[in-house]
């Protein structure tokens, strides 16, 4: 163990002990090479899971790669990371198909990450078991105490994260509350925090002297990480204090930059929370299950709702593709942020997996077979990335291989994600056993 002398006393090197001693939140220090993280993988860094969810399917001929790589028109925002992207092509919400609910794509949020389905009347349904993010959070919590065991973020809607027994997790949709929860409230009492806000004093100033002194005692690489995080958090706090973010966020996407700024801030906070080991399990969800919120993206020249252009089918593809590309630009923002954080011989993204799911295959059909799933990050080398893997009935098809069911239950992907996160599983959810060895390295 390395002795560290703080401004107050000397402590054996412990990241959390040091932070507690100076009254700082863990958000103010990244994972550094000098200490192995608790419950970490073989390389000393933790594995992390992020699920990202939205609706209305994809324009399949623009989404699915045709050359075996992970490159396509819709996935172009991830092109610089394509070697770290894996398209799992061909997964069905099989339990819904078998219960003759195959066109209930707008009502699948309880299914996407739980692998469970219970119809409650008409097209309405609920989950009967926990989602993969909750399972990961619970498993990690048995090994290490994190500030936020599970971070659930909702962007203009409800979450796709579930606890056991069919209870939906409530997501955080306010940027300022999320910032306080992750980076400020753990640093000082709320009353003191409010006073500092009123004086326009940065939260970082509260602990900056101690952290700066600490970073100067570290090696070159670790010092650079700490300095980078100090500056990142300061810039993030300034962004949240800007006039555009000072008002309550809107309930719909508007033509102003308020919504874009909100999305950017939430994704940046998510990346920082993961990099600083505040959480290892995150659920991010866009809009409501049901698909009827009047979501528009006029900054892309789209004035019809996201729902309406998806319902146009091929006639709406030009606008739908623009919308889908924008969504994947947001995924890329998070992925690139994680990939910029060096961890040993890899990056935070290499030790993570971002799993992107959707509520249906294609927006005009509402069909729940042949669903678009994308994984970014190898989860510590578990997944073989940089490719598209065609599954089940799609495996031997070439041209327009994305049509029809694959006959592969998406439960197998959930079980595979569980194993990737070092939580052994032969099944996940209900009714279907097995994993997807085709995705493994």
C-alpha cells in the first residue's frame, strides 16, 4: 500500500477513505491505475452495463449492415468506433408472438430488458421479473457499496427498468436533480449547497484544493486523469447553470436547443458517473411506451411527430432515417466519452457494454419479431465486436436478411449480457433457456 499525505494527515492509499477524509464526493475522482477497483475484473477495472431504449423501430434497409461489419447509414455516428460495435441481428420478443401479440410493438417496454410479459388487458402489459440493469445492480451491490447502485434516467417519458414483481423503476428526468444526486449532494449538506449555488460558487471549489494537492502526488497518467475530471465536472456544472438549463425541461422536443442541451448534459453526467465508479448499471429511456407523445425534431427539419413519420412506412423513411441517425449520435456521444477514459491498456468503453434496444422492428408494422439490437463495447473482452452477427433464421440469408422472424428469443441476449457482467446465467426472464455464444469472443 502506498502512503499518501493529505493536507490534514497521512492515510494509507484508499480512494474512498481519502475522499471521505476530505469530504469530497467520489464523483470528483476517476478510477486511477494506482488502486484496483473493488469487485473488478482481471484487469483491475469494473465492468459496466448501460441499456438505452427508444421506440418506433428502424428503417431496416438503412439500419442493418450488409457487409458483415458494423457500418450502415443509421449507424454512421458510431463509425469511428465500429471496431467496438456488435450488431445482434435477429431477435424476437418471442413470448409476445406466441401469445398472438405480435403487433403490439408500442407496448413492449416491460419486455425489452426483463424477458417477461404479462398482458393486463388489450395491448397493455407489465413485467413479472427484474430487468437486466436491476439484476446487475443487485449483484454488484453484494460486492461493493456504490453511491448509485442503479442509475435510471428518463428523457421525456417513462423507464424500461423494472424491479422484481412487476414494479417499474422511476427514472430521473431533471438535469439539475441528476447533477445534485451524482456530484453535489454527496459533497455537502443541501442547505450549504443551495447557499453556494446562490453565490454562484462552483461545487468544485469546495474540495478543489485537496484534490489538486492529491493529484500532484500521483504519477503522470493518474494526475492527468484527475485533472481532466476536475475540468470536466467544472464545465458540466457551468453548462447546467446556463440560462438554457435554468428553467424546467420541456415535456416535448422543441425547436430550441433546450432539449438538445438536456440530452447532452444527461449523457455526459452518465459517462462521468461510470468513469468515476459512482454506478455500474444504468438504464436510459427515451419517450413513453405506447409511442403517442408528440415528439418532434424540428432542428432536423422534421415537423411531424416521431411517431407519425414512423407510421408512414417507406414514404416516411427520409425523415425517419434522419431521426434515427440523430438518436445514434447521442449513443455515440456517450460511447466516445467512455472511450476517451484510459483504463490500463484499454478504455472505460472496453470494460463496458452499451446495449441499445427498441420496441419494434419497423415503425409502420409494430411487429415484435426481428428486433434491432446493438452492443457497443466488449465488456472486458467478453464480446467479439466489429461485426454483425445474423441469428437464427437470418443466419443464412443475404439480401434483405432482416425480413421475418429469426425465431431466436431475445431472452438469450439478456442471459448473455448477464454472463458478460460475470453473473452466471443459463436463462433470463421466462420460458426460454440458452445464451448467444455467437456473440462471444
